[in-house]
């Protein structure tokens, strides 16, 4: 039976966010190989891949304040778009080299936003590519905005828009951190991984993340959890999983086995009932 899965390769996974335009090429290559292996082993798997812009788009966007918009000089918009495309080219080439029939779909070519929120984007080309057995590759990008003039749209925003039109069964977010934790695991050795989030514990987890992190220093984890939980509760049968893409084989395993106990599972139907926090 055919299954559509959305996979995001986080910008923190495939780039060094501390150094401008520094790709982790070995991670990109390995991730592409794992995607190829999963597709070869799972004939019914259909895949849409997205990636963050990491230290490529983010540096330029910050320098020119592109997210806030109202630019006096639109060169910053152009440079941010070009930086995001440079990373996208690396990911596209790695997928093709691994045997994955990936085609880059440039979001800014059709995306329209309203006050920083993505409203529309061309979906028909993506649906057609999926029907032809091709893997569409999207990425965080710039977009025109009818209030700000321009803004930045994240991969999560794009995937959220596409969920309603394409109806995937699963969303996998592969980053650096192995799921959602009770505190920042890179700063707090005693932080515990939360294995599942659902109606039974979402309010508790949201309060915990807000209290534990305050201003979002976790690379957007609180916003990520809120977005994904909103999607799985709005779309019956959809689940999401936040994993680390750093361990070799993790991405392939997550793609091939929906029940693999990796990271944090986010479900809207309460099927994955468990305590709010758990072991590593």
C-alpha cells in the first residue's frame, strides 16, 4: 500500500550553524544514501523531502532583516534566496548521486505570504512529481508578502501548507537532538527524552517547554511541537516524529518502520499514551 511521508533534514543537522555557509557534506551524503536505501527497501513509499537553510540562508536573512520585511534595498532578498539555493543544490546533487530521483522545487517562485505567514504556494507540480515517482525537494526560502513586502518561510510552514493538499501519513523531522526533552540536553545532562506527545500529555509538555526554555533557545523546539501537534490533531491518521539524524541508520529506520522507537512521536489520537517524560 502506498504511503506518503514528509521528511525534513534540519538546518542544524546538515550545516554548522555557527559558521557561515558551512555544509556538513558527509551528513548530507549519508542522509541521501539512507533515503535511497529506504526507498529501495519499501516499494510503496512515496517521499517529499525538505531541508532547512541552516548557516546558508539564515546569515543573509539576519544581515538584511528579510523576515521583518519593509526593505529599502531588495538586494538582501536576492542574496538570501541565492544562499538558500546554494545549500539546496548540494542536497539535490547528493540525492541524485545516491540514486534518488529528486527534483528541487523552489518555494519562492510561487509562495505568497501575509504578514509573515505563508498563505499559498503551487501544489500541482509537487503532486504531479509524486505521481510520477519523483521525490520533490523543498526548502526554507524567501517569499513575497502583501504586508511586509517580503519575509522568510520555513520548511515547517511549507510542509504545513502541503499537508492539507497531499495528505501524508507521517512527518519525520530529523535534526541534531533525539526528540523532545524536558530541558536542553546540550546544556542539562539530566534532561530526559519525552517518548510520546498526545492528548494525554500535550498541555503538560507545552507548559514544561515554555517554563524550561523561556525564550526559544532550542532552535525552535517549542514552535515545532506546537505546529506538529496542531497538524496531527487537525488531520486524522497523521503522525509526526522528531528524531536525531546524527546516528547512522536512524533516518533509514524511521522511514522504513513507523513503529521504530526513535525520538519523540507526536500523535493526535492518543494511541501512543505514555508518561510525559521517559528515559533516554
